[in-house]
C-alpha cells in the first residue's frame, strides 16, 4: 500500500502515521518497533490516540488500517521494560503499600488511548500477522474489524498470571463461553480459528493479507464519512448499553491487582531474577504457578537473592 507520511509523523517514536498516496481515503497506523515485535512502550498508547486524531482531522480519510512493522502485529507490553526491570513504575510499584489508584489512573489512560480506535468516528481495521497477544490483542480488539493471516496468533496469555485484559473486549467480541475458554487457559488461537469463531472477518494466507485488507478498506472507503459514522455509532451504542465502560473499569482495577498480589509479585521477581523469557516460558507452559503463601515465600526468597546480587554477593 503506497503511502505518504505527513510531517506530523515525525512526532511519533513508536509508530508511523501514513495516508495512502493512491487512495487518500485510507490512512494507516503502523506500529513500528519491529526489533521488539512492536511491543508496547510508554509512548505507544498515547501515540495511537494522536494518530487517530490526525485521521479525524483529515477530511480525505474515511477508514483507518492498523498494522505492525516486521514479523508481528504486536507482542503485548514490553516485558523487558515493565516486567524484568526493577525501576519503580505506577504499574509496577516496588514500594509497599501498593497504591491501586495510581496504578488505575495509568492503566486507564492506556486503555482509553487504545479505545480511541473504537470511538473513532471513522472505521478501523486491524491487519494482524504474526502475533497480536496480551496488550497487542487489546489494540486489535479495539478496532472495528480484524483481518488476520490464517497462521497469525491472537490471545491474552497473561490471564494465567500478571494480567487482566483492561479493554474487556473478549466477551463482547466472542460471547461469554469462548471468552471464558481463552481467559481461563491463556491460550492463543490462529487466524483460521478466529474467523471460524467470528472474531475475525477474514483469515487469508499471509502473502494475501495486504491485498485482502486493501480491498476491504477501499470498499468501506467508498462510503460517505457521515454514513460510516452513523452506522458505527449505532453498533457501538449497543455494546455501550451492555455495560462496556463499567466492565473496563473493573478489568483495569483487577489488572492492577494481578500485578501486585502474591502470584503477580512472584512472576515479577522471577522475571527480575531469571529474565522475562524464562518467566513467560513458565507462565505459558501449563506448569502450576505458585500461589498464596507459597508464592509469598518464594517472593521473599527471590528478593533476598536480588538484594545479594545488587550488593555484588
């Protein structure tokens, strides 16, 4: 999709905003941290919102496509920054006691940034290849439509430990039974399954993904902007009436708890001591995750080891 990058795109650190040269009715937001599989850093949520605003300000644009540079759509939050490091952060508070409202304010802002794709007056399409997992699945599910490579993977593995999807979109997109299946297991599904379950509107071979999305975007883009806005408002209002905002408030609060309860602290300390890859490998393997008093004892033990390493012992 040939595209022109506006001067405003120079403000972005984690993504590119482009308008298609051949068809300026199509704008593209390209998540652009390919060396980290487009993992979410501190800048990306707010920059997504700003890119959506750029599309809104451009009367040429009728539809927005969200994609990822490199090998994946988005691998979730950057655990090297948020999980492995020891730096204090509102969402990873090293001090005691944990301040849940500080955590909530930060994560709710990120959630609202992602939801700019949902609330956008112009339709949004997620073009998913590689992986759209954890926080990356939040970004994809905030888009109106998903088109996936048939071998792409989508899911929220941190429901096993250290996470709760703050957008609360899985139930609204899949229904309660399928959502529970994925939330209870932390499993991912491929694009073909996502299409079969009604999560994706299409799943195609990776080589055909770009053209499939372009065809859909051009079809949508041929409709007047006002018509698109009205139809989107109607559908979104149905889900808002079903309690979407309340569900997101609860999910965002629970997400903070998952990162600061004994199990979440165990995961964090394990990542800090052994590296996030080992922590994620344990989380996703199906191996039982320490909980309660056992987790707390392991946290204390690992903290002593970390303190010894910091002292050079």
